[in-house]
C-alpha cells in the first residue's frame, strides 16, 4: 500500500492496513521534516542575500577607493610627484586587502551561525522522533545489506530495548529484514545507541553517529564555499559489508 503524504512524496507500507496512531506519526514526521527543510531554505536564502549585499557594498567601496586613488594620482602627476602616485596605489591595495579580509570573516561567521541554526533544528526533530521509527529505519537499511540467513546482533540502550525488539521483529515479519536477530541491552549505552554486528561486518547506526555525519557534511560545504574565487592582479573541494 502507498500513502501519499503530498503530491510529490509517497510512503510505501508493507500491509493493506495502517493504524491511525502510526499514520499520525508518519504525518507528524513528514510535517517536521518539511519544517526543517523550510527553515534550511530560508536560512540559505538569507545567507545568499546577505552575501550579495556584502559583495555589492565591497564593490561600491572599491569603486570609491579607485576614484579617490585616481584623483590623488592625477594631482600627484600634475605636480610631478611620482612618490604620490605610488603611495596612492599602495593605499588602494592595502584598503582592498583589508576589506576583502573583513568581508570574508563576516561571511564565514554568518555561514557558521546559519549552519548551527539548521543543525539545531535537525537535532531537535531527530531526538524527538519515536525510537521505534529509528530502529525500523535501521532494520530496513540492514535488510538491503545483509545476505539471506545472516545472524544479526543489535546492542541498544537498556531503556529502548523493547522498542528495538518490536521494530526488528516487525521488519522480519513483513519481509523487510531476512535475518535471525537478537537485541541485547547495553547498560553503558546512551539513548539512541544502535550497534549492529553480523557475520561479515559491524555498523554503528546510533543517532550520535548520524548527527555527527550530518554535522560534518555541513562543515564540508562551508569549507568549499569559503574557497577564494577572485584574485586581484596588480599591473606590476551508509553501510559497508566489511567496515562501517
């Protein structure tokens, strides 16, 4: 059965009947995800707008500095002072270098702030998600990775063992996961912990690991965006069977 959440988003369900409570959870999760996407898009649009404003201001300042430098150079040339012309060019380049550094720092700080806001919103949604839904997603992913008749051991937080057992049992019942499994409680594990071991591999599907990967992805995008694209010229950047 397919549930259409929106015109462009559908959810496949392995049965012809879905409980009202499960349907509400799906709708709530979808709405939360849409809210996160909307917040992210708004934050990115705001960052782009501010970056464009910074660039426009920098260009205007550069034009003004050039105009003033040209005026000083003309006056110096008329008076025959070659030293005045050299000083005007030096002032221009020094001003441009300072301005470029200040603009880059301002843009970096704004990107860091926006990335932190997006990450906090995602973390809030993920941490409030029903743990059984988390374990169901892990079971579905493992179902695509594990070979038939594999032996799977799952270690979770002691407080979440019932939710994990229910999710993996349902995955086996619906055919999403074709493996013999056991779920064990780890008294030292924090909420959201999910360590999976099977015949040929180990996977850490904990919330902490997933959030760290997302945080690293956002950080990587900021580093790519921070690479210089303009140079001034003077006339003179899931699961594995063996390891995860």
